[in-house]
C-alpha cells in the first residue's frame, strides 16, 4: 500500500489531515480533524507490510491511554489493496456521520465499540476489549458504561 496514494484518496474527506512516520518508520500515523464538540478524534495507522488500523484518541486523554481501535489484518483480506480500500471506506463513514464510542467496564475486561449513525440507525464499525487488571491505562468512568460522541467532520 503506497502511503502517498492512500493520502490522495483520504484528502477529499478533509484537507486538514496530517501524516507522520512513527516508531522506527515501520508505520505511518494519519490524523484527522475532530468536530468542535467531539469527545475524540480519529487516527489511521498504515504499516509497511500493508496492514492498517483506525483508532480514536479521547480529548484530554492521558499519554498511552487505551481507547477504541479496529485493525485490518492481512488474513482477513484478499490483498493489500483491499485493506487500503476498506480503510478509506471506513474513514469516510466515520468522518461523514455522527459517531459514538461506548466504553463498557466488566468484571474482567474493559471494552469499546464504535458505531456511526445514518438514516437507518446505528451501524457498528467494530471494537475490542482489554483486561482491566493489566498495564493498560483506561479512561476512568462512573458506573459500568459511558458513551462518547463526535459529530460529523464533513457532511455526508
């Protein structure tokens, strides 16, 4: 997956995207703007091997905080190009629709699920969970569940 080609496909969604190499230059981070009232903003990650992911960074988050993310890994796709297209399609849906991330605190895990809203209702983009009693730093919440929201960055 060519990072310049990917940026060209993402640029129509927002001219304010930024990209930078991360780590030992083995992957790129692409950051997207957030709406004014957003509880979070989205980032995409593109790795040298063609795998990719999207994550949300909570406004006011502590460094290293674990929040929502979804991965697009090679075994789940027929080609690197398909991963790139899936990434572009997903980012487009997330930026052009209102979104929510629900954090759920269970007995053993803390889970996150992201969804976008359209005229037919809410559609899950995916989510994951991590062990509560691990080295991860999670947002502190009262109760068992918290909903975070972000308005569309660009009209659908």
